[in-house]
């Protein structure tokens, strides 16, 4: 599938929480197995003034990593995180954020994924890694 068609599919089937977080799909690269998203985070998702709550940071990273798997187009119908680790490198503040997800290695049942979150100035504020269980589309007879 063409990368523009993948982006259009992602945009038209985006889960509601991405809309709540001001999320949008910016780019996919099938060959590199990556997905880039942007988020416009309001103070509604913050504590301590404008610091984004850590669970929302992880959700943004998880969305980019998950969609990197779908962008790769390897017949994955769904996936479930078996474990996820987020490293908070700087305070992530409300505003425009960019999340990048990449498939590091993928087998038939498992994928190893990484994500990076940047603020509007390009400062890396958080990283994430996950092991995901892949659910393959059923073959049609």
C-alpha cells in the first residue's frame, strides 16, 4: 500500500483518544518501518502547571510505535503491548509535540519497538521501548 494511502487510512480510523490529545499522523515510511505523529497538548493533560502527566507521554509514544507496526504492512491486524518502558529525560510541557515510532525487530508473534518524543524546539523529552504481541490477520480460504 502507498504511504499516502496508509496515512489516509490512519487518519480516517484514528481512535478517539488521539483526537483528545490533538494527535495527527504526519508521516510513515514503510521501508524504515516508522511512523511520525504530532500532538497539540493542552494544559488539561498536565500537572504542576504545564508539565504533561507521564501516562499521556507514554500514550503518545505508544501510538507512534504501534502505528509504525501497521505502517510496515506485514499482515498485522492488531497488537498488544506485553511491556512498555518510558524514560522521562526532560519535563514534557504542553504545546506541540512530535512522537516518532520505529520497529526495531519483528517476528511472526513479537515485535520490539522504540519511540522518541520531542518538544517544539526539537528537544528529546522522553523515550520508550516496548515488546508487543502481534495478532495476524486470518488467512482467507
